């Protein structure tokens, strides 16, 4: 499938099938907190987005595979676990991608199959469900209904955008908050990402400001069962671009915290991408 270009843009016929409407988390109505350039991992968790002992439920979902659902679930879980939260990733994908990822390394959180979720998530502060790639409306509805927010990783390609718009329409009908994360962004083809963002926003979807770059370091990290900042090559050398991916996911985590909590104190501010850290 080609990049998202004018030749592969969303068709007029498709636009007519999916009504455009702002949903409860439309970021055009508010802007989250600004992050200082001097921010470090001990200070960027600047407000309590987890209320009391009530866990936060995040589902990472999509209608097709290969859109970085598992990668996104693993990296968000690692970031929040690093903040001291008890995090559990529930693998609801028939391919057991998250479980396969975890068994290769030593991640700082638990990854369990969906069959074991009831017991494994009892003590969790954050539960992230790595969803099944499916176009079955009933299956997607059941997966999303118990979530505080559904995150839709979307590549900057026409069909991927169309599928996210269709899934967002379903989530809107069942009144489940949702947001889109643009992933696999080729920094040499920024126009494709811009066009995908414009198309998604034209349907009233919330699109996170952060974008996940297309990096070989993510593949290396998955093969080693690690998160991207720890990725190395066959000679044990650190990937020089690994921190671009890690910093992007740190910014995603901040945006999601704001979307889930939306405290009044940050209603008029904005998040800037976090600086790269060595």
C-alpha cells in the first residue's frame, strides 16, 4: 500500500458514509500542559491522573494488523511502570503479540492473556489492553466498552485512515472516548503525515500531537524484548535514533494522561514534544 497522497486520498463516497461530528475528547476545545525543555523522567508526571484506587483502562485497537498496536501498548506500559504505577498489559490479540514480545526480555510490568485478566489486573493502577485487529463490530464494541479511552494507532496511508474513521464512528455510537495516534511516520515524507492528520481531523477525530517515527530501532527492540531506548544492534551498540522513538512515546503518555483526566488547571495550555534524552 502506498503512502497517503492526493492520489490515495479519502474518497468522496467514503466521506458520505461516515458522518463527521466532534466527540467528547475533541482537543480543539482544550489544550494540555506545557512541558519544560528541562523536564526529566522524575518531573514530567506533573499531576495525578489516576484517581484514588480506581484503575485506568486503556485499549489500543484497530481494524488491521501492522499498525504498531503492540509496540504502543508495550512502550506506554513501560513509561507508566517507570513512574511507579502497577501496570498490566492484557493481550487480547489472537496472535499473542504482546506475550511473545514480553517472553523475549524482562519488561518492568506483567503481560497476561485475556483469559487471565480478571485475576492479574486486581492490583493494577493502569490496565492496557492490546486489542485484536478485527473488523467485527460486535467484537470491537465489547473490547471498547470497559475502557476509559481507546487509542487508535494509524499509519499515514489512505486505507489505514479510512479504517480508523470507521472504527471511530462505532466508538462514537457507543459513547466510548477515543483518540488517534499517527505511527510509522517517515521523516522524509512529512507531507503524507500532514495529509493523514488533516483527513482524520476533518471527520472530527482527536489526533494526538505526538507522532511515532518509523525507526528500525523499534524492530530491534521487539526482537530483544526491550523498549526502544534500550535497543542495540548485533554488536551491542546502541541505535543512534532510538531516543527519538522513546521521547515520542513519552509525549504520547503525557497527552493520554491529559485526555483521561482533563484537570481544569491545564485546560488552557499545550504539550510540546519532549526533548531527546541520552
